[in-house]
């Protein structure tokens, strides 16, 4: 019931956004509003803000005038699927690394004080600075038949952004069991590892689920941005840049990959919701948000 | 580790618990530590039911935690069935229940009761059979598949008690297990515990604030004084064997006499004897 209402509200939000877009376009002057040469309201010309219907129409047409080119929506969907799969790999690696780091920090107090500042600091390195470095390091990696690919650099950067919320959330979750439960485990004479598996890991789920959601959002943003900075083609990130160059002649086209990126984000968020549902029994005494 | 259904505790001539000259000091933040226990000696025989009673902060929980090897004594020794407490803990010689039920919220009633068996590697089928048996024993027949949040406080406490019994321990450690229950549930649980104990023949160390509860259940009552925690008196209850601990006992003349004896020992005066009759 609550979930249904949430979905309805989400749909209502999207509709409202569309209405606002068209309303602004209809009401504001075509050249925007500028005070002393400073634009305070954006332009609403068809080149800057195409009608939603124009965008939709454009999506059904072929990508370019080259004969046999696929419809735009299909190309965008394909690029979205590519981006989503790279983001998923990044997310998975990030989640595993985050869990391992949190486990080490939980196990060894000294590791917590030694690692935690670095974990926090790691997130202050700008993505743009990181991308060329990762790409260059990748060229040194040759393991037999294995060659480092550009998409791996992108996934690595996505995982770099994804591991952070997971490690912080999991550390809080692993430390969440009450003393009575820890005493009980000690009374049963079980060691650290089984206490971890049977008590700390299940107890961490309510903290972990929001962390997974954040990690998914980070992984998607990381993937799209890293596609651009590394120059990986095939995904929506690169497509946004490519299409923007044709902006003046075909203004509606550049909006298609942006919607593609939104779809990637929604699918990623939806996947995490499903994971949360699957872990339902570990979230029994979670306060409904 | 016996996951066997009706494994009766092996008869033993060794005392269940032997505490000799034990002291416990909790280190304080600024040098001054808290002396929770000082020079405590106590012997509890196999199969004996002993209650610890005393004002809040006198070290009852601390004593129980020392027996369970959840804390280490600052001085003296604690032996359980002739072994150091640590060895007894690793050998799973005792079952334990606290004031808070302490059930894992993601496990069903059955899974909670199975927990110690699972941790100690019992097979799935044996685990289930034993858990079902205990669910019956504590009268939760229809609730095996419910989660703790679907149970009342009293039912949760019964699950915790079932969990403490699941490995048929020869020694049961209970820290105010009925503390959070209403009076009616509490009396019913007391009767159930007396029955369970008679059936299993385990020794019990039972911490409580309630004098009638201690008198009703115990073979002996240990009266403690606070700061530093010491044993003031050991009182023999001699209310007959465990099987006779029925509700009728609560109305018994002899029962009231023992209640006022404990009260006197606790307060260190004779006023209590007048109030003995109104004991709940
Ligand atoms: N972990 C601890 N650290 C410091 N002091 C402690 C600790 N545990 C207990 N104490 C102190 O030891 C004393 C005895 O505590 P304990 O919990 O054994 O009392 P109790 O008899 O069980 O009291 P209650 O009836 O209220 O449960 C108290 O003064 C308490 O403050
Ligand atoms: Mg206590």
C-alpha cells in the first residue's frame, strides 16, 4: 500500500516536471531575461528548450541521415544498457571492497584509526584528476592473455566512488549489535569469524541497504563522467558529448542520451530496492522511512 | 555437545560452581576503580537451585558474568564443574538467559532456539527436532515460525529460556529473567521454571530482586550487601523437593516464614516479620 503510494508520487513528480517545462517555455520570453547582460532566466527558444513532443518525435526518427541507421531511441537504449553494465561491474567491485575494508576496520581497532581517514580522504580526489591516471596505469597491465580495457578503467572509477558509502555504512552496521548479543556469542564460545557471520553481518543489513543505494547512484554518476574523461565510446556519457556537437542543427537529439542517463539511474535504484526487498527479514525492526 | 532430545544431565559429584575468594574491581576513568565484589566465596552443588538477592548495584550480575566467564575476576578463582570458568564456557557447560530476552530479530522463534546448536555444528534435522521439543516445553506450540517482534515480552522471555535449555546444560545461569514481566506472567513462568528444573535436574544460579520469587524457587538464597559486594547470609529454604513447588506453596505458612527470614537478612532488622503476611 505504502509502496504503491510511493510509486504514484514518483510518477506525479515526473508529470509535474514535464508540465513545468512546457509552462515555462510558453510563458517566459524566447530570449530569456537578462539584467545588465547577466542571464537570470534561461532562453526558451526551440533550440534551447525543445517541446517534449519534439523530443519524443525525434527519438522515433533514425539517429542520422546515413541510410540504414537505427532509430534514436534504440541507439540510446543500447548505450544505456552498456553504461548500466559497466556501472554494475563498478558497483559490485565497490561493494565487495567496501565490505572487506569495513570488516578489516571492525576486526582491528588500529586498522580503523589507520584506514578511516584515508577512506574519507579518498573521496576528495576529483574524478577528473583520477581518470587519466587510471587509464595510464591500465596500459601497464598485461597478464598473459589479459589486457586492460578502457571500460575497466571506467568501472574502476565507478567502484572508487561506490566503495565509500558501503565501507562507512557497513562499519556502522557491524558495530551495531548490542552488548547482550555479543555476550551471548561469547557464552556460546564461538570466535570472531562466526560472530561476524551470524551476528554482525545480519545486524548490518539495515545500515547496508541505504549504503547500497548511495553506492548505486555514485556508480552511475561515476560511470557517465568517467566515460567522458577517459573517452570510452559506447555509453550514454560519450553520447551526450557527441550529440551536443550537433546541437544547433538538431536541438531535440541531444536530450535523448540525457533521458538515457536518467533511465540508467532509475534502473540502478530499482535494482537496489529489489535487493532491499530480498533482505526483508533482516530489516524487521527498521523504522519505516 | 549433546543435541540429544532427552539427554539427562550426567550425575556429578563435583560442585557445579566453586567461587573462592573472588574480588572484582572495575577500573574507573580517573584511577579510582569500582569494587563490585570483594572476597566472595560460594559453592553451588550439582542440581542445586541458588538465588542471588540484594540491593541494586551489589554485584549480582557481576557474579553471574564471572561464572559465565563473560568477565574475569580481579582476584580469586571461579571453577565450574571442577574446571576453570573459561574452559567450562568453551565446553558449553552452562546455558544462560538475561533480563532482556536478547533474541535475534531476523530469526524466527525456532531459529532463535536453534542458534546455539547451529553454532556448534549440529545437523539440520537434529536441530529442528530439539527446537520443536523446547517450543512445546515452554508452551509456544503455535509460534515456532513467528518472529520475536510478533511476540509479547513474556513469550520472548520464554523463547530465551528455551534457548538456554536447548543444549541440556547441567548449569543454568539466569539474570533477572522475569524482571520485565507482569506479576501474573511472572508467577506462571516461575511455576514453569520449577517444573523445567525438576525435569532436567540442572543446577541453577538465579539473580532476582523479588524475595518471594527467590524463596519459591530456591534451595538456597544468597543475600548480598552493596559496596563492596559481599555475601551477607546464606539461607536454606528447605521447602521440599522441586516437584512440590506448586501454586499452593505460595499460600503456605512455611513460605511466609522464609520470606520474612530473607527480608530480615536483607534489611538487617526485624521489622520485616510483621510484613511477612503481605508478601506477594
Ligand atoms: N562494565 C562495568 N564497568 C564499570 N563498572 C561496572 C561494570 N559493570 C558493573 N559495574 C559496577 O559494578 C557494581 C555492580 O554491578 P552489577 O551490575 O553486578 O550489580 P547488580 O547487583 O546486578 O545490580 P542490579 O540489581 O541493578 O542489576 C555497580 O556499582 C556497577 O556500577
Ligand atoms: Mg544486574
